[in-house]
C-alpha cells in the first residue's frame, strides 16, 4: 500500500453489517466525496485531491471490495450494494451539504446516492457515467482488443476465474490503456498500486462479480429522475459510451447539459486531471 500521508489522512471506518471502507480525508470547507471507477481505488484521484482540497474537505473512498476496503466473497457487488455503502459512509460521518463527484460507476453512484439522500447532497459532478452495459463488461470491452478478449473470458464459468487469476501489471496496463486518450499509459505508481491491491484475498471474486452484475448499472438510470440537486454531466470526447447513450442519460436527468472534454478518454480524472478539477470547481 503506497504512503498517501503527503496528501491526506488515510483511515478505515466501519459502516454497516461489518463492512469497512478505507478513505482519505484532507482539506477545509464543505464536504466533497470522490468515488472511483471499476477496478480502481481512492489512489485514482491522487493528482486531483490536493487541488480540490484547497476548496473543500475532500473524502476519497475505496468502494466496497476495492482497494483496501473489506471484501465479502458472499456478497453480490451490484449497484444497490455499493450505493448502500456510500449512504452509510455519509450518514456515519453525518456529512451535509455534500458535493458528490464520481467517475464511471462512481458517477452512477453519485447520482443514485443523491436521489436517496436529497437532504444531505448539494450538487453532483458525474463524469463518464457507466450506465449503458448491454452485456458482461460491455463498456470496458469497448476500450481495445485486449480488454474485449480478456474480459470476455472473465464471463466464462470456472475458466473465467482462471483468466482473472492470471491478471498482472502489464496485462492490467494494456486493458486500462483503452480508457486513456491524452496519456499513453496509466501513471506507473498508480498502476503498481492497482496491481498490488489485486492480489488481496477475494479480490478476483469482487472483480468478476461487479461485471456479472452489469444489469444493475443500467437499471440505476431509473433513479435519476429523483435527483433534485444541480448536476454537471461530463464525458470525455473518447469515452466508451455512444452519443445516444450520453443523450439518454442527460434526458433521464431532466435534460441537463452535457459537457464534453476534448482529447480525453474514460479515465478522465487521470487522463486530463486539471481540466476535470476546473470543471468540478466551476
């Protein structure tokens, strides 16, 4: 686990049902909660946290089963499971006037949590919302040939577990390359940490189970009509989603405007961090 003490205090918090979440806290001001993508962790935001902390008290969390949060190999890692954890985190810390900022599945959670906690949420920034899968790992598989092939194998019973166990740093880098446009590769320190976390006991179960629950991320769109706070909807120009899928999400949020970030892929907070900070602060 890399030392993040230079950018904030890292702690664990017990939320509900024995679940614990690792989180980083830093800065001053109103609370801002950061939620990462599939297969990453709070380290994903390490470039933007110091900049956001100049304006907010930033809470970056490891979503359930990710990073160094607790793993339950009997749990179903669907959208409601993640949503309940984020809600429990906010309630446990009694956060109010919260700005929710998420990327990918974190962007979906920002919207569904806002729908569930209207009295605590002030605004949402939703980047590259991952709510369009039509098959197992559909979005990630759009990234490149390697991602499509490997994650297609993940879906196969029994054999999929074998393929997941073979994941290593170079292979993970090749898969994640499909979510970048401005940068040629994930920063080495970040990729090293993501790879290290992947060897935790039970992690491969979580990884495959999240993808196996792909239908839950599309079903989450039914919650969007309940979001009553201001929403900034952002997409990288080269996100995996299609134009129709982006417009569908905007429509289900009441016709909010879409902000498109040029020359940027799905992992926008890594690919183009300063532009994303600019948009959050705007």
